[in-house]
């Protein structure tokens, strides 16, 4: 909501106070009910996690990404040095998960939005406060783009498993 990034403790405290005034339900959030791999990540790493989980969801189709220019575009826009790992992943033997819309594998915004939709699906239907918290973590344009990827046909367990596996693949790598 701010035109400039928050820098400094005072500005952070002011922004947090305004956020709680606007979204009082956040005071009732139980972080144990959020997705464990998302709760402790900085925003940029969280977005990368979403991109990797979306890539895993469509890893069978990602096997068709073979040109060196596509490899470079994937590394630049989605996740550096992850394409070959995702293409060789056991998940690539299964059909792609139905995300509700076609996905551009080389578009950062599309991949982040699809992964964000999967994470909302992983929270299930009972966590409205957690949904609000997660929506506030991502830029508005990602939240709006995620509406295309409703992922209704993906089970909650599959969505959580994708996020857990993406987290495992990212472990130890700089974001």
C-alpha cells in the first residue's frame, strides 16, 4: 500500500499498526495452521517457492522446454539452476495437475500466481485468516493474477505436497 519500501524499525512498526487496524483478524492468526514452508520465508523467497511449486505441478510439460534460450529464460524468470532438477523429478512421470488455466512456464508473474493459487489451495477452506495473511504477503498483481489459477481440482494434500517438495528442492540454495 506504500509507494516506497519500508526501511527502518519505526516505519515498520507504523506499517504493522496500520495493517492491524485495517485487518484486525490478523491478530487471531495461528501460524501453526499456516503452511510451514511459507511462514518463515522472506517475501522474495516465498515467491520463488511458489514458482518452483507451480513448475513441479507441471513438470511433465516442462520436459518440452529444451532450447538453451528457454533454459536461460526459465533460470532468469523462475528459478536459477532448477529446470533440469524439475525435469528429472519423479513428479514429471505423472500428469500435470489441473491449475484451471494454461500456464506460461517462462513468465515470472504467471508462475508465481499459479504457485500462489496452489498455496491457497494447500491451506484448504477453513483458514480465512491464513488466506488473508498469505494474500498480504504477495504483491497485489500476483494475487489478482492467481484468480485465473483456481486449482479446484487439486487436492489439498497434493498442493501441500508440492509446496513441501519445492521447499526441499530449494533448501540450501540462495534465493
